[in-house]
């Protein structure tokens, strides 16, 4: 059996997870939460991670009932993500690997989400929609955009917002600008409620995402969709995607907040797949990169 420990800390979540041949043995994490309406700065986020990472590491080992000698490989998030938090986690992972005498493995954060989703849902060969909340979230407890999702459930009036889809590309740049310009006027004149704006925002953005996902399915002849990433927790997104899949005779796969939100187990799972196929990161190559594209990863563990 192969046991891999994974360290994740690319944004405001710090997590350590342990995987043994497809079984999640432990997956504790902490979240750096800032006041509503504020984002999280790299330096402050890294400071938070440094203050709790050793505690989370011990929790992961205790929950799994393992010790250092039981670990076969140490995986960490190489990128993409915020520089300072990534460096914090990489340093700890490198140190642990050397102290324990274990091989080290740098993992692409996005691949981690995908591999975790595939493991939990048992999907065969899905079209993947990866929706990350790390750069755009307004609230983050328990999941990205949670407050918007709850308010949207009470909205009844649809406000038309910019809708931009070009082939497989979407653009959200006009939506925020429009809402910032129009919200005060619409709310002050009682043309809509905050709940209506949240409802309209979700419906518009998610419709765009469903459209490009369906187009990808048509191009690839796919009959499965897997939603991963923090925003994948959103039940309305899952509902809309489910309607599209049903119309096409396809299947939808999604996970709850335990695994769609950044966590250490997803890095461990991707690391497990990579390690079993012969991947190892030399210490001299164990840097981080904030811009690490998913398509830069050579996936040798799947046909």
C-alpha cells in the first residue's frame, strides 16, 4: 500500500491530508477569514498558515493513526496560487521530507481538485468544470460566495446583466462593473432588492458556465460532467448543470464542501497518482510558481 501526505496552502486555506490507496485517512484544515467585504493579503495569509501548519500536520497524523515511518511520499502544492502562502507550505513540506527521509512531489493545485473529484465521485472520463473562488470570493465561510448563494435563494426578480461567451471563452469583466454602477440606483429606487441582484448574478454567471460546458461535451462526445473547485459547492450551479445533463442524457458528478474546497487530501491524492507513475521532485527543483497552468502538467498516470 502507498501512503501519501499532502500539504495545501495556495490561498486562505491551510490543509494537510493523508491518502492510502484511494482512502482518505485524515483531512484537517484551517481557514484564514477576514472581515466581510475584504480580501486576504498574501503576507497576512502566509502568517496565518505559519501559525497553524504544524498543528494541522500533527492533527492529520493523529487522525490517521500514523507516524512518519508510515508515510511513503510528501506532496505539496507547487502552484498556482498566492506566492507567500505557497512558499510557506513548500518550506514545511521540504523540511518534513528531509527530516523523514521521504521523496518529495510538487503538485499542480488544479490537478489536485480534479483527481480528488474523480476519486470521490467515481466518474470515468468526465468533462471537468473547475470553478475556483480564490480570487473572487466575497465571503468564505464555509465556502466561496456562500452569502451570495443564500441571498440568491430569496431573489425573485431577474435583472439583465452582461452575458459574454465567445466559443469556449467567457468574460466576467463587465458584470462587476455594471453592478457597481447600477446597484445603488436600482436599490435606492426600489427597482430590486439585494437578494434580486444576487439571484441575477448567479443565474447569469452560471448560465455562461453551463453553456461552455455543454459545448465542450458536444465537441468531445462526453456523457459525464464533473464540477470541482470551491464554487462547485454552490447548489444552484449543480442544479443548473444537472438540468443540462439530463437533457443530454448525461451524468453530473459533484462533491460537497469537504472536498470541493481546498484541502490537503486532494494534493495527497494527486501526489499518490503521480508517485505511483514514477514522478518525484528533486529538492533542487522544489520551488513554487504562482502561475502554473493545468495544461503544463504531463498526465502520465491516465490513458
